[in-house]
C-alpha cells in the first residue's frame, strides 16, 4: 500500500529493521488485507507499517490488528505502545486511545505525528 498507493520509494519502505521486526498479516478469503509490523524500541512497543487495503478500510481490520499488537506488547511485559501516525489518520488512533506526543514531521514526504498509549 505505501509503495503503490502512496508512492513511498521501496528503498525507504524495506529497511534494516525488516528481519528483526514481528510481522502481522490478516487475510480474508486467502487475500492479505491488513498488515503491520512491531518492534521493541527504547522500552516501548513500536507499531509500524500499519496498512489496510483500500476496499477493506472501515471494516475494523485496522483496529483488530492494532489490538493484536498491543496484546503482544503486554505479553512481552512492556507498558507503552508508540507509533508514527500519518496526520490524516490521527483521529483513527485517538479513538483507540493514542495521544499525540510530537509536533508534525515529514517521513517519506508524508506528514506524521508520534503518538503514544499506556497499556
């Protein structure tokens, strides 16, 4: 989604953390429709690369994969989840309990805000 839909260069999307991150994929009728990755950084669980195929947005798949990642963070004994939200998605994350903790910044030419949630 990021490479094709949002035109993020693949060399930015595939980074040095790919092999160490935990990857989550959700399927509908054997078609991958939601994906994300999770890393543990500076004592926090960091949710990354959260994406849902356009035709499956507003289906609760994004919320479900985030809850799955939060459960995994808790199981590992961590108490905080962080993520870098695209500015247009801030409302979605706020509904899930995330709070903005940074000023807007650019990542791959797209405005983002760091958000945090106590688990």
